[in-house]
């Protein structure tokens, strides 16, 4: 006797039907993304090859399912509220994830090959990521990488960039961003800076010391957080030197020019040798998230998928104990990055 097969739902959660003309949830999200990208319901309908009433019904159904207003319409066009902005970012991520899933299934056996153009911040790209990059290239001999060091966000399409490593928050909703890790930032100084006085243990004791600043992240003030608990303290400062480069900041600190807030991985050897000391060890600046970002597409080449997977695995290992557990990215984007 043949075994009976378990019943299954007629539709999957991702593809469950809705009253909006039979559209499923992915169709609703795709329609919403087209409305935002084209700037209106009529133009979205034209790009989708459907009618404006259908697009309107899909938008209304999505808003009904989510329980919030996503698009505000007026004679001047459409405007997204806070909920609409969040939905747009999340929709791009979900659609990209679904497309990547489909591509993985269709090309699961395809060997990664070809050229990858990767943009990386100077500090990360010159030092921290060379080891993971070497491991990736050894594992995928048919892949060639163009390793581009810069501290500004690329134009992915115009420059032909496949992906970019970003340090800091992300804001551009037109790309997918996968959070890889978080890098703690600590307060350091050369021994000469605190010579003749007790080593500072609380933020208020830092105010009278000379300071160095990196304008990408702090300039006139810095907020420190207690490692255990939610207490914060804002420290006003008048820096003697302001730079936009982490290596210059580290070198100035080593020269004894002042106190600096830096990524822990950058000064690990200096702390071990005693060339720098950590001040206020129970207080640190907010950690910086690290993302890998790439433009939304319906299909991703095996080489890009392999590189993203490798960075997910290898970057935290390269950071070692200096990295905090990564959190799921709540948004997609490509903000300015200086590791």
C-alpha cells in the first residue's frame, strides 16, 4: 500500500494570494517599490505593464496587511512617511533575498569565476581584510578581484562596482546591506599625555586633556557609554589636530599629541606593547557596524555570492575578540565609510 503524503498549504507564506487581483505578497512589495522608484502610480503601472487601478489596489492591500499608511499622495506627487521609508528599505532587502535564493537554487552547481570589483575603506583594505581576501582567492582560483581603496561610497552602476565594504551606518535604500560585525571604539593616549597624573577612569576626567579628532565620527564632542549598563556621558573637546584618516590619527596618538577614540583592532599591538594606553576602560564610544553592500538585482553571479558568504565568515574571524556579535541589518544602504 502506498504511503499517504502529508497535505500542504496551497500557497507558501511568501507567495500567499491577496485580494488585490490575485497578487501575492512579493508582487505587492514589488509594486510598492516601483511606485517609489518611478514616482507615481501611473508610471509604476506603465513599468509593470498593468493598469493604474490595479497598482492602486495592490498598494491599498499592502497598507491593509501592514496596518499603516505607506504613501501620501498629493497634486505634487507622492511622499513617503516614516513607515513608508522603512517599508521601502525592507522591501528591497526582502526582494533581493528572494532573488538571491532563486539564483542559488538555479546556479547551485556553478563555480565562481570572473572579475569582482570591490570597494574597501583604506584602513580595512590595506591591513585587516587582506588576509580574508587571500583566503577567498585561494578557495576560488577562477575569480579575479579588483581591490579599490577609497573612503567614499561608490556609484555601483556607473563605476561597475560589484560590492563594497562599509563602516558606519547605511542610508541609501537602493542597495542591499548585510551587517557583518561591529567594531568597538576605545579611548587611548600615549603614556606621556597622562604623565604626572592618575590614569583617567571616568569621562569627566578626560576634559582637561589634549584631544585628537577624526571628523568622520567626532570633532567637537564625543559620547561615551558605560560598557555595563545604559549610562552615557558626553565629553566636550577642543582638538589640537583634526584628520579624516585613521592611520594619521593613530600616528598622532603615538607621538603623544593627545587623546583619541579609535577602532580597537587598529591599536591592539600598540596597547600590547605599551606604546598606547586605554583610558576610561569601562567607558567606550558606540561601536561601528560593518556592512557589505551591493546593488539590488534579480540575479547575482556565483562569484559575488561566494564573496559575500566569505566575508560573513572571515571578517569576524579577522577581528578576533575585538568584534561584538553582529546584529541583523535593519536597513540597506551605502553610507560613507572610514574604518
